[in-house]
């Protein structure tokens, strides 16, 4: 079915049938049945604007033929006894000429159609509409044996052409704007997903990089042990130590390959840089969804006092997402999280404050130690997030600091991250 609909010939027929049907909703601006104006032209124009990949000239020819056949069919149904093919064709030939002339005019501007501003485009199409109506009227008068240019009602035709053209241009613009908004929303959603994945991979790669440092030290210690055992002529133990050293070295090489793959994934360029405002918005939106997923009613508020582009957006998303997610998890059913971003001397400061129960004074000294957690699931298994110890290590790797304090109102917890502005700013 989809393959049929993508067929251009079928699309032309659909345009023609829709135009023929719409053309039956008409008005007669002149006395008698000399000339009729219907919705057919408006329908055809809208289709041509939306389906600009079609050949306008061929579409106009098909539409003109089908309109004539459609109206001949009406004549036959209405009066089968007096129906004459030749007479019916002559009666409706002018209508077919209009649609062909209109499509021919549109084909002239088709290559540059979307370069026109809406107001200019409306004027151009109004001229095409007016000329096409004149072609129809002249054809009809010639067939009837009347003077072709006598009392053609040019002013009325011009007014109708302008109104009809600008109405369709406005409708088309509304449709186009809506489509653009839908595409933008979808793109934004995909970028948000990619950024969240990138931030998660960044945290995992930091884990792995730290583990590789540990593996490097173990490898060195194992080889040193091998050398000492060999020197003491403890052949069996020295071989075991050498085997351990070699196996650890293989683990290190595997880890390096994994790290290289992870780095390529999170370092894949989504954008060269992002503004702090964009990062801020992503963090708020992602964690608002996270709180809803946990069934919590948490308001996330923000105060962004500084904004500039940075190429280290994955780093900042990783840090802020983890701090805000920790705050979301620390709160019960209801609560408020406030995020503040401001400059203080040569540092950009990120403050995350929650309205939870806070952190006991005795835990503030050890909260950043490896393995420390206060979060367990329903069966007592500890949380497996990036952990504040790794958040601190990431902050330190960028020359920054992180600390936890009690807010001025004495309730909840406040995490404050300070990063050198010169490191974060674009090009510095």
C-alpha cells in the first residue's frame, strides 16, 4: 500500500480526483452560468505546495482531463437521455484549460518556489490564478461564440485570485510550521537521548580508566615480585608471579580496547559545543522525568546567572545529572531541588540544593570516599550509580573542587562544584 502511494502517477491521480471533487463546491460571480469559481483551484494549489516533488505540468494535464471526465459523468448521471459526449466535452473543456494553465504557471516558479517570502509568493500565485481564470473565461466565450474579452470582470477575478492565493499560502505556512516544530521536537528528543547516553558512558569510562591505573600498578608489582623471586632462585613461585603479571597485562590491553570504544561512543560529535543554558535545560528535563518515573512529585527550580558555550558539555552533564539524580533519590514523595549556576572569581560554580533530610554531620567527611552509599534497594543491595567518589575524581581532574554543606535554612543538603571558567569556556 505504501509503495503504491509513493508512486508519482498515483499521487497525480489523487490530486486530480480531490481537485475535481472540491471544484463542485462553487460560486457563480457572473449572471448565468458563464463562469464558475470553486474550491478546486485552492485544493490543487495546496497539493502542489505540499507535493512539490511532482511534475506540475503533468499534474495539471492529468487534473484537467479528470475534471472534464468527472463533470461529463455528472452530466450523464443528471440527464442520461439527453447526454451527448461532444457537447459535454465542449461545456467543460474550459475548466480543464484552467487547471492546466494554472499548473503550467506554477511549473515556471517550481524550481524557486521555496525561495519566495510568503507575501511575495502570494502575489506571484495571484497573478498565475488571474491569468488562468482569464484563459478559462476566454476559452469558454470562444466556444460559445461570444467576444473573448467582453465584460470579463477583471477586477473581481483579481480580488478572488488574491484572496484565494493568500488564504492557501497562510494555510500552507501553518502546516509547514507545525511540521518543523514536530521535526524539531523529535530531533531534540534524540539529542537528549544521545547526551544522556554520552554522559553515562563518560562516567563508565572514568571507572574503567581508574581501574586501568590500578591494573598498571598491580602489573608493575607482580613483575617486581617475579624479579625478586627469580633472584632468590625460587623458580616455581617466580614463574607463577610472571604468569600473573602476564595475565594482568592482557586484562589491561582488553580494558584499553574497551575504553577506546567507549571514548569513541561518548566523544562522537553531537555538537562542537553547547551553552550552559542548554546543558541546564537538559539536566532539569531529564531529572524531572526521572522523578516522575520514581513516582515522586519533585519541583526542580533553577537560577542561571551566567551563560557561555563550552566544549566540555559531556563532563558537565555527567556531573550535574549525577548530583541532581542523587538529590531526587534522597527526597521522599515530595520535595524541591534548586540548581544555581554563577561565576565566582575565576570559577564557575554549580550548586545543587535539595529539601530532603540532609546528610548527618559525621557522614560529611566520608561521603566522597569510595564505596560509601546510603541508598539500598528493597532487598538491601547498594546503589550502583557513578558514586560521589568518582564525581569528586572527575571534578579534580578538571582542576575543580566539590564540597557538601547544609543550606542556610538548615534543611536538606547542598553540593557545590567549582570548575575553572577558563577550562570550560569555548576555545580556552
